[in-house]
């Protein structure tokens, strides 16, 4: 099938099919879902776990926060402070942060090593905007590098501030 010369908009077969459907009437196209050749695959275990965590946190009145995986290297190292003390307390910050070769900005130049920096910033933002009581959580990857090898681990962190009596 060749489109007429006066129809330069019909360049691919999908254009011709769309034009035919438009002329015949979209209402004459039967509404039916395509048949599936196989049963749907089960969800990945990571997705299922993330959904379960989300349900549990929402049940405890936590709102989900979504923060950048890119953070300021200076701010992160200042916030984390002495890595030896953190390691003694059970946190694992032995390795170096992953530096981004072509960062979006100077303030977003490394990958986060912890979720706490973003959650703390969310808390401060809410307090500055007169939200005196709140609970937020975040689940996501944190990153580090050791001997030119990059690691990413799934983490969960949450923070709450204020007292419920402040809202009354």
C-alpha cells in the first residue's frame, strides 16, 4: 500500500492503521485484552519485601520520603563525622563514598552512604514549614566503594519528631 502524494503525514504502517481506524470509527474496534501466552511471573523478592515494609510503615503512620541518591560530599562527611565511632556503634562506614565523575552540581557530587542525611533534611524542611510533628521513612540503596569495586545495599531508615500533643 502506498500513501497518496497529498498525504505526507502517512509515512509508516502505524500511520495508515491509525487513519483507517479513524475513518471507520474507533467505536467499531472491539475492546478486548490481548491473550497472554503464559502465566504472569511472580514479583521479585526485593519488590515484595519493599511493599511489605511500606505497608508496615504506613500502618505506623509514617510517610514515605524520596530523596536523591546524590548528595553533597562535604555535607555527608560532616554529618557522618568520625567513621570509627560509627563502626563501633554498629554502623558500617569503612569504605569511601562513590564520587560522581560528571555531577549534576557541586552540591550533588557523591552517592549517599546513608539514608539519614536525606531524612534529616526532610525533617528540618518540615519543621521550618511549621509541621511540628511528623514521621517519615525511606527505603533505598546506599553506595560505597572499596578498591575500585562499587557496592550498593538496600537500607531502611526512619525519623520522627515532635510530640503528638503539639498537634492538639
